[in-house]
């Protein structure tokens, strides 16, 4: 099987996202993002959160586990929307 980035599922892409960002990839131009509105919206949310984190902690490097915090924050959002 060849690995076509456009054929990634959203879950697969999002699982790779921390690695891609950690590797310094510009995920905004990732083929999956270009072809997937859902993940574009997700990225916009993540950028907002990351920007807020930079403003909260301007003098420190983002911790290794920042993305885990973001992921669990998103998880909480999903949990909340389930309660409606
Ligand atoms: Zn997607």
C-alpha cells in the first residue's frame, strides 16, 4: 500500500499532527488539511489555543506535553457537547 497523505482519515491525520508540528512541518499546507475542511477548522482552533498559551507563558518554550494538554482540552469540549 502506498501512503497518500490525502487518503488519511481525519483520525489518522490528527494522530500525526503533534509529530508533524514537533518536526516543524507547516501543517497548514499538509495535503490532508488542504482537502479537509474539518481539519482546517481544527487547526484554526489549535492555533488559537497555541497563541493563547504563548501569551500566558511568553518566556518559556512550549512544553513537550503542550499538545497533550490541548488534546485533553479538546476531549473535554467533546465531552461537554455530548451532555447537551
Ligand atoms: Zn480531516
